[in-house]
C-alpha cells in the first residue's frame, strides 16, 4: 500500500517561498511509469493541480503557476518537494501530494497540509 | 487548459436515491477522466478512472460513463456514507478538475 505524507511549515510570510516535502512509503518514486504531483485546495474551493515530477525526474507545471513553481525529488530518501516562490494570501490552501499526473489519475493521496500565507 | 464544468453544484438527495452528476469538457478528452469523492477535512478518494473503470475497493453502486466531452457519475442507491463532494478530473491535457458537486441531505 503506497502512503504519502506531506511536511513543512504551516505559516509562510508574503513574498517568501513556500516549501513542502512529500515522503513516500510502500512504493518507489523511481518506479517505472510513475508520476508524483502536488495539488492544492484553497479554503472552501475546488482542486488545483500544481505540477508533477516523473519517475525519470522530468517535470511539468500548471501554466498558471509555472513561473513560481519548482518540484524536485530525492530518490535516496523517497521524497519529492514543492517550492512555490513569491507567495501571497491567494496561495493559502491545503496542499496535497499524490501519485499520478501526466496521463494518469491520482490514486494515492497524502492527508494534506494547510499552509497559511500571512505576516 | 481544458476547463471542466460540473453540474449541479449542489444536489439534495435521500438515502436510496439514484444520483447522477455530469461533467463536461471544453474539448474532447477521450476517456481520460476520473472521479473522486471528498469528505470534509479529508483528501479526495479515487472512485473511477478511464471514465468508467471502478477503482479497486469502491462499491459497485458507483458507476461512470461517457466519452469525448460529456461524462456522468451515477450512484445507484445512495448510502449514508455517500454524502460528500464529488469532483471530476481530466488528464488528457495535464490536469484540471471540475468545481465539485456537493451531495447533501
């Protein structure tokens, strides 16, 4: 059973960089054909895909966020990370990591972590 | 970008009802569509992928259909555990979600 767990600060100041890590267990982020995504959900709103990193390390980002997003991975620790720069209050959301992306559905999700952008 | 339009946004139903939720894509996405159920404070849970394939462990009262631009999620015999918000997700062109349908009493 694949499990994902997000970690990182729950509070980020405006204009700073939001950094989160997703640790994967029960599976490998380098498993052939796998994609690993970040998805967010603003309070009371719907779901927004942020981007993915593939098992080969290639990345693809939502065009609306592309200029501020970096996703990276560390196979040695089986985790992948999200950096979102120049945050504003509009980036306040629950951030989820999930397995899936590309031409794949999201079949495993982390529990989500709330990140609030506030001074 | 492929916007997804879900309807209705809210649906009032009773236990035992047959419930249908519709999702329309702005362009053809083939069968590259999934459905999720989300309960308050929880992550979404995959119900259906490839438009009509039931995810392992999901009750058979859930079914999906459609191809191209119009898709439906049907719950045949609503159970108390099914009151939740449902999202469609297209993965033909990166990923976009519908705005959600809240199924309430």
